[in-house]
């Protein structure tokens, strides 16, 4: 695999607390997931580090032997999300239950907010899943998956240029909350 200039820029800016993943580790994760990890994400694991780094206070969830989130790797976290049968999710106007296939919760922000990669699409669009979005009075509503960027490359480029992704995500969540509140009040 050839290192793209985009990932090379990230590699020069970021220090991962974990060594890079091996190709064998990446292939094991893909086998566990049941689909291919997008090439730019593979490059991050193979050339930057096995998780534990990202923009701001966000970090990439690692593969086996890398940065875990409460004992979960990328593959086991995805399996956990797919296992939650009683939760509904709203993505691009369609309700999903369980968690949408090939939507990887790959980066974790403070307050348990995930940057998710839609691996079912060649450009790998980016979605935000804010676990704090649903409050007690609207638990019956599907949990929104908000589109943040058109592609993984656009998201990584935003990191390289210093864009404040946290502010963007906060604005997305506020806009979605206002819209759903208005819809709920009018129905």
C-alpha cells in the first residue's frame, strides 16, 4: 500500500501512543467486520498508529493490540453497535434497526460522540452519532446519524487544515435537535 500525501501530512503532525498495526492485524479486523476497511483508514493504522490519535480530544479506536475503548477494538465496537436490536437510528431520512451495516464508529470524541465512516459507499461519507442526543422525553424517536462530511478524505483534509470539527459537530447536533423538536411539537 502506497502512503497518500494526505496521510503523510497527518503522520508528520501526529504522535500515536501506539505502534502501527501490521497488515495481518488489518486483515483480521476486516475478516471480523465482514467488509473492507477504507484505504485511507488502513493507511492511518499502517503508517500512523494503531489508534489513540486524532483531531483535538478525538481519537481513532484501534484494532487488536491498539487503543481500545472500554476493552473494545474497532471490530468489537461495531459488533456491539450492530447487536443493539431495540434502538432505531435515522440516517439520510431512513430508519434503521439495528445499527446500519458497514457504518464504522471509528473515532471517539468527548461525551461519547462518534465520528462514523459509511464503508458501504466508495467515498466513505462521514456521519456523527451523538449518544447524548436523545433525552428522557424523546427516547421513542430514532437516534439521528448526522452527515458531517462527504468523504473521509474531506474529513482528514479538514484535520490537516486545522478546521474545528468539534464546533461543526456541535452546530449539526443543535440544528438537528431544533428540527426534531419542531417536528415533534407540530405533530
